[in-house]
C-alpha cells in the first residue's frame, strides 16, 4: 500500500485583494484538524485553511511511482 495523500478542494473565491493564489486542489501528506480549520502539511511547508474555505478533503493512497494527476471526477463533485 502507498503513502497517504490528502487533496483539499477549496471554495472558489472572487477575492481580488492581492491574496495568495492557491490552486485547488491543494495536495499534502498530513492533515491536522482544529476547531477553526485544518493545517495541511505539504512538501514546501504547511498551510492553514479555515473550514469556510474548504469544500472537500479527499484522502487516498499513492502507490509507489505514481505521480499526481487530475483524474476525472476527482474534484469532489457528485457527477
């Protein structure tokens, strides 16, 4: 079995105030849940996402040698 991977899908934002541009889904290897949101550990550090900004968190396994891809239907939608 491969390592655990977490994809955090964010609610689309219409903000134009120069806020950081984070592309959804955000992939990480560890999620810590807190009262107001989650910390996602990523390859380049950690990011905090308030629950109001999160649409879906998907946990899955990455097999050895697998690379991240955008799989059809992996955006958390129920199509």
